[in-house]
C-alpha cells in the first residue's frame, strides 16, 4: 500500500510540475510584425522591398493566429509620361503552434488581386507552411528566423500563373 501511495504522489507531482510550466506564448498576448529582415536590408532579395504589416493574437497558450496585409505598386515612365503601372494587394490568415524552446510550426492561406496597364485584372489564392524559432531580443522585441514553403496561383482570366517557392526569412516585431 505504501508503494501505491508513493506512486500516486510521484505521478501527481510530475503532472503538477508540467501543468504549472509557463507557456512560451501565453494566451492574450498581442504581436505586431512588419517585414522580412532579409528583404528590408536586401540580403537575399531581388531589389524590391515589401513591407507586410502583421497583427497576431495568442488565442490560447502557444497558439497564435495572425492577419497580414501586403501591397506593391510599380510604375514605369518614359520622358515624364506614365507608360505602365502595376499594383498588387494580398491578405493573409495564418496560425502557429509553439513547441518547447519557442520553436513553432505554422500554416497560412492568402488571397490577392492585381491590376496592370493593358492587362486583365487578376486574382489569386495561395497557401504556405513554415517552421522556425521565436527569439526575444529585448523586453518587447523579437526576431523569428524560419524556413518556409509557399505555393500560389494567380488567375488573369485567360492565363493562370502558378508559383511555388521554398525560402528562408527572418521576421521581426513586437510582443505585448
């Protein structure tokens, strides 16, 4: 009987210790992100800098849901006359699950629309997955290097462009 009570006590102690472990990303935490750091400093980019504001919220311990918005506009002029203009807007919804040590895995979907001078308007849909690590660097600031894969399709009515890419990015932002 003594062994039985000692076993129950040991199990209760172990479960109590796990239950009281602090969450990496506690419920109710807000996140604000802005861009991929490698793009901002043009480390791996094509020369275009894209800023993508993101807002996230921890809906439960270690589960964060985020909304993002990105836009791009380019124009080409010749001798002061506008020859062509292209613009694109994209909206995204994603979720991430945080593991021990602030590692995370996530998935998301996006919708986009594009217009260009002399071309049909286009709309698109995409999805992506990523894995990375959340690294606090100051009281409210963080970086999150990650590996990601994304696939998207842009439908212009008469033609469909599909793109798949595997990448490395470094996000940064603030946590409140």
